[in-house]
């Protein structure tokens, strides 16, 4: 990773590419917060002190809090700490593991900024301040329809904000998607008895590829989730992104990184797994840019390739996070005979922000699980933000809207969400 401040040399971030449609943006939400609570950027604020409004900070970045003497736990993902997300003691402990894993990345980022300071007229604070401004203003969202531009994603100061705040959003969103996918039976093949587990542990490892993976917080969530639920499974990982600048961060977390353009190369070749099966693919905030519009040849080609990985190459499932409640890429995928499981609640209209793609099962799935049953054990309620659904349905707010049922539009065209359009309300609790 270059230590040059020049944004023309520091191309891209989680949204770079040769074409306008190749912005692998981690769209929507999240802003910087290094000044929150008076904490200095990358500094070590004194945590553990009580805050009359938020509670007792449990981490050095003051993002995770204990309240009411341990009866409640909250965390923040936004710049101003306006929106508190609730979790349990178990969830808070998991977030503290995330914070600990992220600390070396933040330290390395600061060391690179210091190199800029020593070799140019730009001070550390000026680089950080420019990054804070980029993160907050999101001018490219207004002008180009992407969260940040190619050059902005490559800015060391912006990356500092991204690491600190997007780490929470990407980690918790992936964790809840995995919880929902497990309830939907996506990992049923791996749920073995103790006797079978011994045999399973000596088989070929499960291989997981993350497309648009950035610094690899999605893979970190996958790793920790599987360590808890499938400890007998050996897993190999690959993190893929257009922006090579994420390589150091990803590999500091322990995930091999490959620079890859989803339009150009074979996934197996990109991962170095030419003769191996890839079991699961994570796709994060990519499709809105490369598979957005039915009938556009390039977008149709991306969907064709993704479907062929399942039809021809044996990928068990693709787990997809997107920004918008309605994604036309789902139509293109279903038109090719792939089943799309909609993991979010559909009770206030279509919500395709979290989906699983897989080959249709030999027999039709049972009826969707009841909402309360499906989400009774989630560690991170209301992720992604869906509290507005209760307001839409009942005319008033209801904290922690964490229900949901699994829509399947593969059978009979329409699924649980039927003919509803988009959703009223906004998914903006990360901004």
C-alpha cells in the first residue's frame, strides 16, 4: 500500500474501477466520529468512565457502552452517536473482539499518515481532517450516486474513518445475515452430529470468498460466527476487491487478499482455487453498481457469471448485502433459475437488503418460519435498520424491530412480499 498522500496515486477504495459502474461502494450510512466525546483521532480516550446519557464506555474508541450496571448494552455506528443500537452482553463482548482486532489496522493507518507528514507539507491532522470532511459530506453521493469517489476511497484520512465506523456496520450486518441464513437452513449440510463432526473435520476445508470485501470485516464476522456454530469446520478464505489498497488491512486480519474485477476474471482463478470448489460467496454492496439494470448487457453478463458459479461450479450459496430495499439484480438472478431467499422482514414492503442465492432445493421449502421464531436469538436487533417498518405498519415507533420472514419469489413469482413496491422510510441509522 502506497504511503503517498496524492489521491491520484492512491486510487480507489471500496468502490474503485475502470468504469463508472465499477464503484464497489459500501453504500449508505456511517460517518466519522473520531471527535466524539472529545476523543482524539486514533487516540486512547479513557474508557470505563460513566456517561450520564450513554452509560459506561467499554472500549477505547467509546463506541460500546454498558448501561444500568450491565442490564443493557448499546453501541454506535454513526459519526455523532445519535443512534444507539441495542445488544446483549454476548453481543457486546463480540464487538469488543472486533475493536481489538481493528486496533492494529488503525495503528498501521496512522503510521502511513505519519509517513505522509514527514514527506510532504500535509500534517497528520490535515490528512485526518480532510478524511473526516469527505466521510461526512459524501459529495460523490450527490454528484455521482456513489458513496465516495475512486480518489476519495484511496484517501488515508477517509480510510481512517472507514475502519473505525464501517467496521461495526459491516461486522454486525454480516453476523445478522448469517444468523438469518442459518435459521433458513442455508447451512443445514454442515450441521452434523458429534460423531459426524469427527469425519467432517478431516475432509476438504470449506472455502469462502468475499467479493467487494474491502478491509475484510465481513470475513471476520464469518470466521467468528462459524467458530461458534461450526467449530469442527476447517475454512479457507479469500478477500477480493478492486482496490489493492485494502490488501494490508485484510491480511493483518488474517485473510488473503486478491485484487479482482468482477467483470474480467474467473472467480476460481482470482482466488487461486482453480481445481477446488468454492462453498460460499459473500457479496457486499457491489451489485447496485455492476448488476443494476435488466437488459444492460454488462449487467446481465455479471448475473450470468454469478449464476454459473452455482449451476456449474458447485457454489452452495451466495450471501448478499445491498443498500437498497429493492434490487433489480434479484429479478435477473431469479430469471436464470436461481432461488432467492429474502432474509429481511417483508411486512412493510419489499426488503432485499439481505438475501441468499442458491440452487432450488429438490423439494419445496417448508412455509417461512414465524417472525418471532426466526429472530428470537439475534445478537444485533434492528440491523440493518428496520425500525421504520413498525412505524409504517402501526403508525408509531417500536424499538428493536427485529422480526422478519423469509420471502421466496422463486416459486410462483412474488413470494412473501408479493407485488409491494419499495419501502417507506429510510435505512439511515448509520449516517
